[in-house]
């Protein structure tokens, strides 16, 4: 079964949509959605499953290092990594099908409801991805992940930013975001 990976972990903070007015080039209607610059790192496994064990994650960006841990297995809804800082790192279910949320969705029934995304996913049982984001436009990051004190990943990467305009092609604001997806190598039990 092919799965689509969707990062919904703190990628961009969006304000609510409000009144629309003509403010762009040639009278383009612009919304008043706000956005922030951000960089996001997502880690998956080859087949989406994470082996049982004690995981340690260390991520460094902008000279700040965050150490986190989580014990697997976890519930079908995912888990939060426990970090020594206020850095949020989440383990979320992988998705097979994306759909727009209805007006009647409930956070308890929807494993990604807390993200504020207008999309929802059909979770694949036992398959997860983990991720974190950084505000601003850090140039790079370093990440290390181990399970039961055995290193699984140790990489340093640069972020490549794309600009986007949430209110229209000629409307403010202009925000930058970068998304990096890493895959843990196959690992024998």
C-alpha cells in the first residue's frame, strides 16, 4: 500500500480568514490571513513502522540544541516526544487519504485536529512519522536519532526556502518556508 506523508506538525501558524478587500495588483482581492516564516523537519521510516524501543532525538538549529525521547510502541493516535526544552516534536500517524474536514469534525475523532489544518487524514494503523519545526529562517539543522542507544540517523542539512503569499499572488504578507523530509534507513530488529 502506498502512503502519502503529510506534515501537519507546526509547519505554519495561520490566522483566521476575515473580510476580503481589493488590495493587490490590478484590483486583486486579498484576504487578511497572516503567516510566519518557518522551517520543518519530518522523519519517516522506509515502511512507516517504528520498531519498539527507547528513542532519543537531538536536533540543533540556530545554535540551540533540543534533546527529546519517546518510548514505542505508542497508541494509534501517536505521541509527543518528551523534550528538555519547549521544542515540540510529535509522532503522528501516516496517511493514505487526504480529505477536507467537515464542519462537524471533532478533535477526539481526528488525530491531526490539533494542527489547525483544513485537511484531515485516514491514518494507516501502525505507521507513523515524526517532525518538528523552527520559527524564522534558520540556515541549517543537525539531527541525530537513536533507538536503545544505537544510532539510526546523524545528518546535517541546509534548508531551502520557498516564498508564498497566503492572500494572493500580489498580496501581502510574503512568508518563507522550508520542508525537509528524512527517512530512517532499514534497521534490523
